C-alpha cells in the first residue's frame, strides 16, 4: 500500500503533543475549508488534513500508525512483521497491497467499537463581515434594516457558489461609530452538521445633510441675522432629538461655538457627546427702502470700524 505522512500533512514533528495536533488541525482546516479558501486545490488539501487528524487524534490509531515507521510518502511499502496479525482488518491472511492507508485506519477504529472514529468531521460555517451605513438618527434611536448579500454556499459537490441572502438585522439604540455588531448563526452554513457561522456588522455613519461628525460630537452652522447677533435672541435649532430653543447671547461674533450639552452622538460608555452650533452672520438678500434708511441711520451714529478692531 501507499504510505502517507500524516505528520507532514499537519506541519508537525512526530513528537508533537495532542494539543499541538488539535491546534494545527484547527488552523489548517479553517484555512483550507472549501467554504472559505480561494486557493487552488484547497478541497483536496482539506480532505488530506481531515484524514491525518482522524488518525493522529486517536491515541490507539496514532500508536499503530507510528509503528509503521517512516517510509517515503506515496511509495509502496509493507508494514513491519507481525503488524498484519496485530491489526488485522479483514479475513485472516488478507494482504495490504490493495488497501488504502486511510481506509485501513478507518476500519481499524471501527473494528474496536470506536464508532466516533469513522464519523465525518464537522466544521462551523464561515463568518461574514460587512460594513453597514446607518443614519445618525438610526444609530441614536435604533432601527431594523434589511441587508441583501451574496454569500458563498457549497453546492452538492461542495463547491462554494454565490447565493443571494436577505438578513433582517437590528441596529440597537446608541450604536457608536465603528462599533462591531455580532449576529450569531447568521453567517455561512455549517459543514457536515457543524454550526452556522456568525455575521459581523461594522457600523459606519452615513453623511448627514446638516450635521458634521467629530467623534461623538456634532457640529452645524447656525445662521443669525445681524441684529440677532448684536442684540441676542432665542432661536429654534435642530437636534437629533427634535428642535430645541437655544439662547444666543448679545454681541455674539461670527465663528463663536454655542454648545448644547448631551445632544451629540452615543459614546461606548452610553453617554452622549455634545452639539455645537457655529454662529454665521447672514445678510438679507434684499432690503426695503425703510430698512436701507435704518441701516444708513446706523452707519451715521455708529463708531464701529471692523478693520480697526483687528
């Protein structure tokens, strides 16, 4: 029969511990899983890894395998003397010429009542990770979204094919920018009865038509008439929670930031940032004759020189 180096298949030395065998198997199986890997020959590599692990994870099978010595891989060889009687797999005197090594050890396990030895290996489904844009209002108050994704699912031959799937996902109230949400069991299908993978959502804020985002703080431009800036006023301003009154102090210059505490975005500690209104002085597009007369009167009595003030 042909010899297969199960240790080399897992990238291990023969002195590897059981823990090292398990660790190497898990790492390689995930790397070459048909539902995950894009590498050529990944499916055959996956089967090779699983076959090696089925023998090396079982102490009795591993001991029997180690007794075979170290023949050159894929070369014909005969087991050591007495091996055929000690580990007979069929009728007395049956030879090994037509026996595959993997079949030999699968039968070896079953012949000793180890039904679990012949069981196919279960693997969890692939985890998916996608970016999701949400509005500032959805992040603050929560929302339910429908996501349409093309995900690779193995067909009858085990080859991954893109399959459209729709997910209904809940964005919790208070979701922060950059937060990673986990939806358990919403990822790829499990392999051989393994559990389904998870779906991870990386949350990003959608640009807002009014507010500018700075961490958990929000900024917007507050347009003021000249007389509101000079005399002061109480004006309605927008927030994510609805309009509120904001008091503008007299002599508010352009560029001054007025803060509304706790009216910003959620933070990871569940507190909220602040909302800043930046004063912008806006002139009327047109003025009446009466307004022009009042402006002339103001110009005559005022001693203010904006250029000298600098």
